[in-house]
C-alpha cells in the first residue's frame, strides 16, 4: 500500500484543482472536510501543530478553544460565530482562499 509522505505536494495539487477532488461548487466546508479526511488518513501527522501555529503566528495569543477551521473563519471575519456550511458566497470564497494559503504556508514552515 502506498502512503502519501509529501503533504505539501498533495495539498498543492488539491488547491490548484479542488474540483477534481470535490463536487462543484467547492466550498470552504467541503474543503475542510477533505483536508480533515487527509489529516485523519495520515494519523494526524499532516496537520500536527496547525492549530497552535495559527494561534501563535496569525492570531497573536488569541485565547479560545476553537477548532482550526473556525480559527480560519475568525481570520476572515473576526466578528461573531460562523457556520462554515452557511457562509455567504463572498465570505466562502475568501475563507477558501485563506484556507489554501494558510495550509500551504504551514506545511512550508514545518518543512
């Protein structure tokens, strides 16, 4: 059985053409589900440290108990709670773009 070991390469392929992997239109919620599934497949290795990195590198010691994808939504729009499945189209597109950028930056940072 072959295992993915270069998560950044896999993620780059996904972020360039998410419609190859997910039903269209691709949304923030479906991308999160895909990324979470990849992390689960890796035994938690792919996103290991991602949430803590988001808090320290992007939010500046923001005290919370939010899951990583909720932190991404907070970066897009800090005011109020959000439901990832019911974002308006503009917020969904912004969240999806930021998600791809942050995961790529994290995987690059981690090496």
